[in-house]
C-alpha cells in the first residue's frame, strides 16, 4: 500500500511561495489501478514525482508498505527506486541505445551478468510484442511502440509499483486503448500497484479502479470510478466527465411544465428494459430527452434524462418502481 | 619551391605535436570541469549552487584573458613543469591552460543538449549520479561532444600558431619569421595553406564521425 500523509510541496518563485500540493492524504491500495486526474497545473505531476522522490516533498510523509520513503537515505532511495517502474508522456527512451539496450539499462545498473540480462530482456520484449524490433533505435519507432519499449524497461527489474505520468497523452485514441489494456494485463499478471496521472477521463474510464480529482493542489473528490461516473459531486468533476455523458437538453425538446428526471443505472441495470417496465405498469407517458452508457473497467454505467407526464399519483408510483428496480433518480 | 617544402617539414611536425599534446591536456582538464558545470548547476543532478557559481566565475575569468597575455602569465608555470619558457614543449603548458576553460564550456553546452526527460527516467530507475554521467549524459551527447572536441582542437591549432610569436615554433612561427619579417610571401602562403589543410582535415574527420553516430541511431 502507498500511504500519502499530509503531503505539501511549496515552490517559491520571486519570493512568492505557492503550494503545488496542499496537505494531501491518499491511501493507494496494493494491486489497484489508481488514477489522479486534474487540469494542468493542478499538481498531479508533482504528486506522482513525490512518490519516488524525483520531487522532494516540503512536508508530509509517504510510505510504501510501511517503509517510510520520505526519510530514506540517498543510497536506500536509489535501491527502492529500482523496484518502482515509471513511464512518461514523452517515453524518455535513450536515443543512444537500441530497443534491446534500453530495456537492458535497469539491469545493467544492477550489474547483472550478460546472460541474465539477455534472457530477461527477450522475455519482456515478447510480452510487449516488440521482439522483432530489438535491434532498432527508438527514433525509428511509432509512439505506441516507444511506449511499449518504455513499459518493458519499467518492468525489467520486476517492480511492485508502476507510475504512469500522462503515459497515453501523446498517443492517438486507438493506440491509447492498446497501451491501457497492456497496462491492465501486466498489472494482473505481476500484481502491480499502478498509479497513473492523466487529464483524460477516458483513461480513467478504461482502466482505473479508483480515482482522485485534484484541483489547485488539493484532493477535491476521491471515490471508485463507478461512483465518480454516476454521481460526481463537484463542478470540476462534472466538467471532466461532461463530454463522456452528453446531457444537453434543447428547450424545444420539452415543455417547461414537464417533470424532468435524471436516472442513473449501474452495472446490470444499464442493460435492462426499465422504461418499458414503467410504461407497462403505470399510466404515464415517458419522453426520452438524452441518454448514454459509459463502459468502465468495472462494468457499465448509464444516464438517462426523461420527462414523465401523467397524473401526479401515477408519477409517484412510477418513481417508487424505479427505486425498487435499483435505479437512482433525481429531479432536474 | 622544394626549398619551401623542406622549410615546412619541421614546423608542421611542431604544430601537430603542440596541437595534439595540448588538446590532450585541455580535454583531460576541461572535460571533467564541463561535467561538473552541468551536474552542479541549478537544474543539475547534483545541484551545488555555491560550487557552481565559483567554478563558473573562474572559467569566465580565464576565458576573458587574451591568449597572448595568458601565455606570458603562465611562463613561470612552464618553467616549473617543462624547465624552460621557450620552445615547442614550453608552449604546451599555456596552450593547455588557455584551452581548458573553452573546452569546459563546449563540453557543458554539449551535455546540456541531452533531454532532461532522459535524465529523469534514469533517476527514476535508481541510477547513481556516476551512472547517469557515464551511461546517459556522455552516451546521449556523443555526437555533440565529438563536434565540440573537433572545435576545441581547431581553436588550439589557431592558438598554437599564435604561440609561434613567443618562440614556440610551428607553422605560425614560420609564417611570421619568413613571410612577414623577411618578405617571403611564398613561405607565408604555403604555411597558411598547410594550416588550412590541417583544420579542414580535423573538421572532416570530426564531422564524419558525428554524422556516422547520428546515422547509426536511426537504424531500424
């Protein structure tokens, strides 16, 4: 488990100091994929760099499985870093080294024998599907291939943690999907704890278990991805997922006197015929104004905006039926 | 004309000797200084603000000296190390010292070209400072370093010609004594052409070597 306690990072520029991270406390469970989302400048990049102390925290504590990272000596810190993989937005592959030599680097600095290194590197290149590129130099690879090499390099020394710093932000949507599913795969295979920062809610939707929303150096919301998608609490979070759940309602679509409701479906509900159940059992009319379904790693969540017209007692009954069917609803 | 070429032989060897030996020492001293400047700087991997500003100041002061003044100042040092202040070997001491701060800045700027992201990645993998220097900075900057070293050698060829004025021998000395003082224009032209050829060859070799490495790094 990665435990972050009261973490603060203060920068001072021209004698004015500001908190990039402001008293942050997060517990990241072992073997989960934890997302940290925020706009640029929110502090997510600083936060992920504090975990392996590429950035030194100003105050606060970070521990990994009860090892206090923030008080490690330089020598012990280097040793611990060797077991924390990290991948980057710009891949950061060594241009002077071939694909093979890039993946070999973390093993070279441990002074492993040539045979051991070769065995391990070839295995890893097989895992990421780039064995035929082993003698190529990074400058000749596509973005997706570069990130695969970077992942292989990050895994070379069998880390227990993988830090992903905007790892898919420079990739097209399709490549992003393939990289994310690779990360999922290796996380399950190797029991990794993955911490990823991103500004793309699509990435969170695709692979995260839990997510923290960061704003101005503070955690403003932290929950399971399912809860964040069905029931975002802050305006910032709503902004982040807005384009993933369109709900623009044009005025011509409805009568202002209509009763508008937003329904949330989670999991199995998202696929069941709830509206037709309502219509069969109650004397009401339903007009669907907008709706969508998001496929998360942990199943589907749906949103539906409807207007219900009919006699008030019938509408009340219909809403009770919704609650019985485990559909959350709210009046707009 | 054969006369001119027989005149050329000894100064040519002297110039090559001075350039080669002083390049060796200037690189030996300047290379580590350049590395120190990079790693102790504000954004370096082993930041030491005070050390950096002092070192940077010394380098700048040494670089501001006109070469001819520096040579005269370093005469006593030549006497201690070589035993004399006159002659080709004696010129090596001021040449090396004059070129050292130049080399340090050249190496520094070549190493600064390395993408800071690569250094960060190496740090994240648990590399020591020494490993980052040897396995990342020097390796990644290799083409730039080769071009920088080439530039340093070429400046030393120029410096060594100037050293001729204070009795160091070499092609510069030949051009001044025969061409300028005795009005033998042909000797002057030949010695200048010889210098041009040496500079061109050095540039060619350095340029080719750097280009070869760049090309190799785009192998698929």
